[in-house]
């Protein structure tokens, strides 16, 4: 049984896509959760409608390529079975082809092939997420999912915008704060104890002198007149 980081439930191995980048050998989000993320889901009718932008977002998260010709072919196949409530979506057909056919083996998000006339409000966001992911991997290293790396990098940038970061030692402390935040978030979602992680977070903030009590004390000191 393997743990899904989206629905926070355990499922058998066949509920996950194989992904050798992870120690478990599987992508850490189950197929059903990815389907809901890659498509528009109607809970009342339990039906899925393909959404290209959402599909691109999930492929980027999985570091898999978007190839427009394949996606269009998958859409055409799905359209033929539109009357079948439980038909395979274009997303399901697409991900099966990308992960099973030899010619696409080893391709990543950077190898995507978009249509020449593709214009979307999400295009800039997709490029921005790619940049964030690249920075996050460089800063925090391997062993994290793409979603974790985006979270870590966004938190890091938020910290250094709000507080001084003037040397390597401070950079390392902020990085460890972000890692600790990620651990706390995951443990809270799974109902685990976070006491030790919260203590670690407090200690790191103390080392940087950015605890709320320290910040207030420094502000009061600076506000005092010489007399």
C-alpha cells in the first residue's frame, strides 16, 4: 500500500503511475486525484471533462511533456465515445501513451511541443512555474516532488523578502525553515505529531532573530531616544 499526498489515503500500487524519480517507484499522487486535477470534475454527475490548461499543469508537475498532436488525437478518440459516462478521458489516453510508448521515453516538460497559435492566460504562469521549479531543485536538491519544490522555493522567496538575508549562513537557515514548514504541513495533514518540528522551527527563527518576540523587542529598542 502506498500513501497519496493529495487525498491523504493509502492505495494499492496499481492506483499510482510508475515514476522512477521517487524512492517508492511511483508518483506520490494517485491516478484518481491526478484525473480530478487534470480535468473539470462534476461531482453531482461524477463525470470528467477534459481541460487542456489543467492537463498541462499536471504534466508540468509530473515533469512529463505536453505534445499537442498526441493530445489532439486523444481528444478525438474521447469525443467518439461522448455518450459513455465512464469513457476514458483524453487525459487518461494521453498519459498512457506518453508513459508506455518507447519514442516518448525520457522526455520531460522542457521537451513539450505546443501549438503555434497557442495563447492562454495560464501560459505566463506555466513558464513562471517552470522557473520556480528549476530554482527550487537547484536550491533544495533531489528527493522532493515537483509540488514540494514549488512550495519550498515560494516559501524561501517569501522569507527573504520579509527579513534580511545577507550571507550564506542566513540562506542555510531560511532553507531549513522551509524544509521544516513542509514537514509540519505534511504531518498535520496526516494527523501526526508536530511538536518536535515546531520546536525546530522556533530554534531556527531564534538563530535568525526573527521570532515575533525578538522582532517586537528590537523595534522598541530602535524607537527609544538617545536620552
